[in-house]
């Protein structure tokens, strides 16, 4: 009887170890999507800054072309007004022509100021673009490499998970139905997934509470599976840990 109980303890200890590893792997895999999404977001932050600068440069260049066209038109109108001024016959027409040229000159001056401001802004954005491109060059490769590493680890973890799950099935088949059912009931109540623990010097390693002396003596006889009266985990005498390995 004692040998049978020892064998069941050994199986349950191994099963618990495998299931804890399965739990750990699943927790790791559950974080993969979050981690890769964060890496993608960081990469997008760099590339989006580059794209934003590039779009601003295109808009500034488009505005510059529009201003250049307006400048040429205004300068052309000034030339026409100057040509027209040479043929006026009255002082009133002459003064009107001068006023028109003056107004056109003000428009030209304003456009030239806008062109100059646009050129300065363009140079500023181009320098900003260089900075963002440098950061992309420095960070993008590292981020992509980190993401590839995470995905590779996830793939390896998935393979390990399948292996561990198969091992858990084999161990479950080796456990006596009543022992396995007890193990499952206890485990279902424990957030940490620990259903079976050793007792050392009358202290349960699951809750660190002393068990009654009589129970401790009975535990050493290894005649049946017992539960800690405090935490309800399955308990076994510490020597059994060595025997079950």
C-alpha cells in the first residue's frame, strides 16, 4: 500500500511540475501579441515622424511653386503697367498708373517675403527630417530584430508547450483516477496552481502552518493521500520528495 501511495505522490509531483511549466509557457505566449504590438507602435512612431516631415516638405514645395507662379504673374503685370505708363496722355492717368505699379510692387514684396519664409521653414523641416531618419536608421533595425526574436521565442515556446501537454497527458494516465481527481479538485481552488506540497518538520510548505502531530506521524506511514487541514493542499512527508525523484 505504501509503495502504491508513494508512486502516486511521485506521479502527482511530476504532473504538477509539468503543468506549472505549461502555465508559465502559456503566460509567456499570452504576452506575445502585446509585446509585438508595442514594438510595432514604437517603430511606427519613428516612421510616422519621417512621413510627417516628408509630407510637410511636399506641402511647402507645393506652396513655393504656387508663390513663384504668383510672383511671376505680378512681376509681369508690373512690366505691362510700366509699358502702359509710357503711353498715358493725362496726369490723372499717369498718377493712376503709378498707383497701380506701387500696389503691384507691394504684392510682389509680400510674395517675396512669403517665399523667403517658406524657404527658411523648408530648411528647418529638412533638418528635422534628417534627425528623424537618423533615429529610424538607429532604432528601426534593433526594433525589427527584437520583434523577430520575440516571434522566434514564441515559436519555440509553442513547440515546448505541445511537448509538455503531451507529457501531462501521459502522467495523468499514470495517476490513479481517485488521486488525479483529488489533485484536480485542489488545484482548481489554488490561484498559484500548487496542489501538492511537502511537509518538513511538521510545517506545510504550501501555507507554512504546522500540521497536527498525529497527522504528521500518520503522514510518515504513507498509507494514503492526505490534505493539509489549513490550505487543503495534498501533503506528503519531505522524505517522499527524494524517493519520488
